[in-house]
C-alpha cells in the first residue's frame, strides 16, 4: 500500500507501534505466501515470536499482546 493509505489505517485504528513499509516487496516475497494480511512479531534478538494471517478484532488483541511481550 502507499504510505498515505497505511498512515491513515494506523491513525484510524489508534495503533501506537511502528510499522515498516515494503514498497519493493522484498519482505513480502519472503514471508507472505498464501494469505494477506500477514503479521510477524520479531523480538529484540531478531527471532520471529508470533505470526498470523488475516485480521479481525481477536487477532488484533493477540498481536497487541505479542508486541507487549516481545518488548519486555
């Protein structure tokens, strides 16, 4: 998505965490195989500690919890 679309989505949903853009699809090509949106949480050591496909309110709660845990 274009930066403006992503920034509006983040603002509309009240997200406070950083989101990286991938305009050349380098990361997308490595991780997004069958389903989008895909979410990966990577801890401070660089290890993927959470991943999911799709989006709904329950997944959003799980993602927020995984981010909080990864930041500890």
